[in-house]
C-alpha cells in the first residue's frame, strides 16, 4: 500500500536536507557525543561501547530527521549539537588528564 501523497515532502530541497541531515548530521552528532564521553570518562570502555550504542543513536537521529517538518532546521540542530559536543571534547582533553 503506497504512502498518502499529502504526507510526503514535495520540495526536492527539503527531501535532500532531510536525507543528508539523517545520514551525515546524525553520524556527526553520534560520533561527537561518544568522543565527548571518551574525553571525560574511561576512553577504552566508551570507544568499545560506541560500536553498538553509536549505531543505535545514529539510527534514532536518522528517524528524527525524517520526522521533522523542516530539513534545514534539523540540520541546524545537529550542527549546534555537534559544536557543543566538540567543545566538550576540547575541554575534556584540556582539563581532564586522567582519562
């Protein structure tokens, strides 16, 4: 049974934004989140766990990107989250010498 056309995205740019945000943006957020955890906690344990939880988080973020109404807004959310996690990575590597 095909999807109802009134629920499908009509703009090709919105479709492109959702697809790229889901794949690339979700991947960036997932990786930066786990690297931020690794810079503050036990690095080996976090990176081993990332093999499974990173994939699950990536898929969840991909679904969220397709549920959003505006692909460009979800891109902005993913970029902001990646920047926040990148700042946490920097701070963790600068101030945390035990991990």
